[in-house]
């Protein structure tokens, strides 16, 4: 199934043969373009950006690269190839053929999850609305825009499902996805992390490392869904998503690298001296990491959730890579949960959010290990660390519990006093913003970050990735 680019809405779902759906989506399309113009990357609509565009849905050779003005980007609807004779791999419908339509009794549950997923995509574009103005290099600027257009495409992916399978309700939800806005006090985005401002590039890299990784795990578990169009949509989104996390991991790694160069040059790890040389000291990196990691941990929902149990039971959402487990029913199994009151045994189905979160934490550790290797190799003792899952939580059993980043319970008064040491302070943020100087000469890079090891698609690092 190739992608048809002669269509107004590029797609591989044979849209041309479903007139009503095509008309409905063509009605939504100008609203999306208006939203992009207003809430997307501010001020760069005339720039030629070296972007990749999907041309197929195979993991190999699926994209082509070329200079595109972002408003002309061909957002479209791309589903991974169907798996022949696919059956539901978990829950109460285990072994039954997957659904090509949404079962009537599961409509509202499916809709809620698709809307929640869809809401995060435009939200992230809105959060990054102004970042282009302070880019550390043209290479980074291009990566920001690549991430932005693909989040826009992921919005299309969810809007397609809403329009195609949820009738009038779905069309209304699709309007809602453009009406809510990140940080809007009257009509905010659904999940809290997506209402946090991303006003500097360190936050952007932390966000793409930690928050896009939540996306990876949520999409993996939706890719297991019994509703086949949702599964196929998410499978293709995951291919695009990998680059976003690459941007995060290498972005933080390059900040660490530059900081270490300055520390070596000065022969000290003194944060003030490092800052004096325009680099971001490691303790500040740790505080940013603490913030974005803990906020992203909340995105998995409560440890004990009847919503999660019913999603699993009903074949809506499984565990990521469900086939790695032996028991796909989980109707008897129990899960040991740590709570502030001690250990508690809950039904595994009710603990599915926590199972997902556990896989996510393991994946997060990989990058942290790499960054620490860099620090160790440079001969410094400092180590970055993921804070405890109990620390600074706004959702779930640990909400508002006074624990330190190591997970130790503290007297409330001591916690309140120390919390500002563990999260980016106003002064940290002001400093980080102060080094965010716009660098747009090809091959040049800001002083707080090392250049990338290689360019994009085998082009040199000095390539003019964005022509302003
Ligand atoms: N903030 O039973 P509970 C991505 C709500 S990121 C605010 O604990 P449940 C991306 C919840 O909605 C991936 N509210 O959890 C990354 C529920 O409300 P209602 C996004 C929250 O239901 C970067 C209530 O609290 N995808 O793709 O199992 C850039 C009780 O909830 C929060 C998904 O999330 C929160 N953090 O929900 C671009 C997948 N957490 O309905 C993109 C779809 C929970 O009772 N979503 N609530 O009013 C889901 O699967 C589920 O909705 C959740 C967990 C994972 C969010």
C-alpha cells in the first residue's frame, strides 16, 4: 500500500474511495493549517527546512528528505501494513480476531484514550512555539522542526481514527484537539506535562528524552490493541517517534560533553565557574532531569487504576511488547506495590499503569548510563541519576509525599525546605535562558552545547539545514 501524494490529504487508507470521510477530513484540514500558522513554530513559515517526509510505511527506506517550507509539509494518514489473521493478544477477548470497527460497548473508552493520545501531539508543538528563536545551531533548528511537523502528523493520525470510526462524536473531538491549548487556564491540554512551558533548549532535550519516551511506551501498548486501525496507526507512529528520542538523548549528551570540556579546561567542577564560562553545570542538568522525569512519570496515571484494568480486560491497551509475557490474561495474577503505607498486593490488571511505568524507567536508565560514562571517562566523580519513582509525584499513591530524590521519607518541614534544591530554581532557569543565544550561521554552534557527531542523512554537520 503506497502513499498517494497526488491527493489533497496524502494517505495509504484509500481515502479517495470514501467520499464522506474525505470531505469531513478536508473540512478539518484548513482548521489544522490555521492552528499550525498560529500555534506552530513562530516566525519560520518562509524558511526552507531539510525535512524528511514519509513515502512508505516499511521500517526500511520509508522516508525521503528535501527542503520544504513547513506550511507546505504534506501531513497525511499512514497506517502500517496489516498483519494477516491478527488476533487479540491479551485480556478477556484473547485469541479472537482483531476488530476492524470499534465494538459498540467500548466506544467511549476507545474514544477517551485516542483523544488523550491525540491531545499530546499538538500540545507539544504549542509548548515549543518560540524555541526556534534561540536555536543553538541550524542542525538543532532543523531537528526541532522535524519533531514539530511529525507531532502534527501524529495529530492527523488520531484525527483520522476519530473521523473514520467515531461519527459525529469523533468529529467534535477532533475540533476539541485544536481548541484546547497548552497552558491555557480556561481550556488546557488534558495531561499536565503538556501544559508546562518549554522555553529553553535544555528543557526541549529533556522533554524529547523523557516525555517522548512516555509516548513510545504508550504507543507500544496501543500498538497491541484489539482495534486494528489503532494498532496499525501506532505502529507507524513508533517509526517516526524514534528520531524524537534520538534528539533528546544526543541533545543531553552534547550538553554534558560541552560541560565536561569546560570543566577540564578550568580544572574544576565548581558550578559558578562552569557557568562563568557559559556552560551548564552538571547539578543544574540534574535538576532539569528531576523535573522532566518526574513529570513524565505522572503521565502513566495512578499505580492502581480501574481504567487501566478495564482497558486491559477489554482488549483496548496491553503492556508494551505484550508477547514478552507468558500470561496474557492476568486474571489471577497479583502485583506487589510499594505505597507510603507499606507493601500492598493488588490485582495485576489494576496495576497495568505501574507495569508500563516500570518498563519506561528501565528504558530511561539507558541514556543516563551513557551520560555517566562520558562523565566518568572525563575523570569526574559526579553522576547523574533518575530520582526515585516516589519523588515529586502529582499523580498516584505517592502524590504530595515528602520524599527526597533517593526515595527516603523526610519530615514535611525538611522536605519543603529542600525541594527547591532538587528542581530548577528561578535562578537556574534565568541562567539557562541567558545562554540560549540564537546561532544560525551554517556549521556554528552555541557555547553551551557540543556539535553533533554527524549530520542528517549523511550530510555534513555544516550543511545549511534551514535556509532562513
Ligand atoms: N495528568 O486511572 P488513572 C506522547 C487522569 S505522550 C492529568 O490514574 P488512566 C507524546 C485520567 O485521564 C503519550 N490527568 O489513569 C510525547 C483519568 O481522568 P478521567 C500520550 C491525568 O485512566 C511527547 C483520571 O486521571 N498517550 O505521545 O489509566 C510529545 C484517573 O486516571 C494524568 C497516552 O497517554 C495526568 N498525568 O489514564 C508528543 C495514551 N494521568 O478520565 C506526544 C492514552 C491520569 O477519569 N492515555 N489522569 O477524567 C491513556 O492510556 C491513559 O489516559 C493514561 C492513564 C495513560 C493517561
